[in-house]
């Protein structure tokens, strides 16, 4: 398995894990309030500049 294939595999696992955490640990209303507090909600969408910010949003919500 080359480096790109490994990356894609690990990235998919990370996305799946984050999705599971959000579904099980974060209420949708609270999530929406959190992104509003963080100032990253715009027209009912999350506006971020990098993938790292996704992790920050997840941590903030938990």
C-alpha cells in the first residue's frame, strides 16, 4: 500500500469517527448554537478556512 492509499484509508476512518461522535454526543440544537457562538455560521452553513477547524468545532461541541 503506498502513502496516498494509506492517507485515504486513515482519512476515511477519521471522518467516520468524527461523524459517529457528533451523532452520539452532540445535540443538533446545541451544535447550531455553538457554531453561532464561534461566529462561523453564515446562512445556515459552517464557514471555515481549514480542515483543522473541523476538529476545533467538534471539541468545542463536546
